[in-house]
């Protein structure tokens, strides 16, 4: 006999008992009361169970959200207090032959041809120091000169100086009283609208762009060495100089946009507006020897679309959708960034070390083997292409298999889930390098170009909304000088004068990758 009854069975038994005439009225009332009580308790129990299931579902949701918040908190703490390096932790360093210590790498010998102070031509001065006139032991004054003085070298820093050069323009009067003639004034920047030479412009632009020195601090530096130049004067010289270089900037833009391989990226740039600062963006489009920067007040993909419209080739970029309009069958082909994808798994490694560790090791092996081919001088060769089509593609497929296996257990919004989603969505672009040995693995070239913009954000709070284009012009030319190994101050000092009289059809000859000093001297290198 069962110990429990269902609600229906209990109702049926009570109805049967109530129809029995032998049961007293008191028992019938008691049975009715019991049935109603049981029915009410049953309904209350069902309601409680329903509410409990809802609470359990809500608890699971809260628990999931809590895990996401904890993962985000750990990532923020890591960015604030952790190491900036993305070097994989816990990786064993292979031992080198002949090393005694475990995990020690063989030290790379220094380049004997590297530039040092000893082999750099510098202005020299010689100062003679006389020996004592008497012997310190016997006190005698009969000392014989050995003609072999000991030479000690001391490097003395001499601060820069500002020289006032007066140009005296001769005037002559015609003997017949026709007119008065005068010597032509020397050429100046902006056709004589300023008293400063192009070297002053070049120094200000280089210090502001590559050294990331705010112009207010540059004014303080000048004041320390006795040059009282106001910051407003420095601002005027900086922006007037970039205005003169606008034609060269347009030639640079046209040359970059026609390149077959372009690296693209963007970074925030605070700008000052009424009521406070707003977020603008500085975009970079680079080639191996030139860098183009474009300023915009927003992150709209219209910047990339307008610049690259009507061009063809490859564009290396991350997964940002603002570049999507550029990639059409008749335009550019997207090349993904392995470093960007790797960074997502590196940041998610604190939540799932096993999966992320496997993927990071695969990517590390890929980069290590690529590096060996580059060291052997095989970059872009047939052997390089064979490696990419076989070994590299196999490693990437193994990465995808690991990610797909882990996808079912990863929360979609968790760091690991987002990394897997990025990998799968960008798979075609991320593996495009396996089809062409000339394509890069990542977009690190563009990210390196943006480092000076990021450094400037730390040294200055914002820029004027109307000054973003001037900043982009200066960034483009100075960073192009760095890529072409050209000294930017020497370059700008020359082109600020030559660009004024150069026809538009020949301005491209003054770009850093083609520039040569007019006197035929060697190109001043970046050093």
C-alpha cells in the first residue's frame, strides 16, 4: 500500500465516503474540511515551487553577471597594477648550448659598428694642464717633460642658443636719379611674414611631435637658457609652419593611399570644446617608409572610406567595423591582426589559464618560426610561402579547434567568450597571411606609429578642436622621417623653404623617403 495519495485520488475517496449513509454528519464535515485544507496546501506548495524556480533562475543570472564583473575587475586591476608586458608567464626558456645556468639565454654580442660617442664626429677642444713645478718627494724643481701626456676625455654639454642675425641690405642710388635699388632680402618662411628662421620652426615641431613636449614647457625650457619666447609665439610658429607644409601633406596623403599595403589604426584624442572636453580621434595609415595621420572629431568609418575610395590592395586593420566599407570586391582586402587577437586571449588568461595557455603557446610557436625565417633572409621567398601554407596554417587550425571546443563552456560576454567570438568572426582575415608571404602577421606597425599620440596624451590634457589638422600634418612628416631614417629637424629646416617655390607636380620629391639635401651632402640620419 502506498504511503502517499495524489490530490485527485484523495478527492475521489472523500466523495465516496460522503455518499456512504453509514458515515455520520460530523465525520462528513471533518472530511470536507480536511479536503479543502489539503487542496489549499497543495496549491500553496505548487506556487512556492514555481517561485523557487524563478528565484533559482534569477540566482543563476546574477551569478553569471557576477562572474563577468569579477573578470572585468581582474582585468582592470591587471591593467592598473600589473606588468605592462604581454610576455607569457610560466614559459620555459630553452637552454642554450654551453650555458651553466638553467634557462639562461646566450647574450647577443654588441654590434661593433653601432653609433657611439667615441665614433661620432664632435667639436673638440684641447686644454693643457701643467704638471706640478716641484717633486712631491724631494722638493726639487728640476723636472723633465716626458712629451707623453695622459689624455682624459670629458663630454661638456653646451645649451642651445638663439642667434640674432642682422641682414644689412645695401641700397644704391642711380647716378641719373632714376631710382633706388636694394639688395634682395633672404628668403623666409611664409614669404617673410615672420622673423624666425626655418630652423626655429623645425625645432619647435620636432620637440612637440616626437619628444611630446607641450609648447608651454618648451617656452619654460627656452626661458631657462635665456631665450624669452612666449608660449603664444611658439603656438603661432607651430601652426604657421604646418600651414606652409600642407601641400607636402597632400602629396604624402596621395602617395600613401595609392600604396598596395597599408596599415591602419586609430586612437582617442581629447579636444577642447565649449563646456569641457570631448573625444576626438587620430587615425594613422602607414606604409613601411611613410606615415599619414588624419584627425577627426568622431570615430566614423567615413574617414577610412573617403581616404581609400577608388584604391586597391591590402589593408591591415583590427576588427573595428569602421573599416568594413573599405573592403569590397573591387577595393581593399582585409588582413587581420594576430597580435590583437592574441591580446584578447592574454587578457582572458586569468579566467581560464588552460585554454588561453594552449592558444598562446601556438601563437608563440608561429611567431618564433616566422622570426627564424626573417633572420635567415627568406622573408617573402617561396620557402616562406610554403611554411605559411603548411605549418602556419596548421597551427592556426589547431588554435581554432581549441577555441571551438571551449566555446560551449565559455560565457558569451566573458573575456574568454569575447576572445573566441573575435577569433571566429575574423578567421578569414586572420589567416589571409597564409596565402601571401608578403603580408604581415599583425598591425603592430600602425600601433607603434600611434605611440607618440598616446605619449602626448600623458603630457597635455587636450588640443584645440581647430588645431587637430595642424597636429596631423606635423605628426605625418615627423613620423615619416623616423621611418625613412631622416633627421626631422634637418629635413624640416630645408623643406620649409623649398616647398614654397616647388611646383605642385614635383612636391612629392620632397617627401622624407625621397628627400635629398640641395647641396648634395649625405642625408642627415635619425641616429
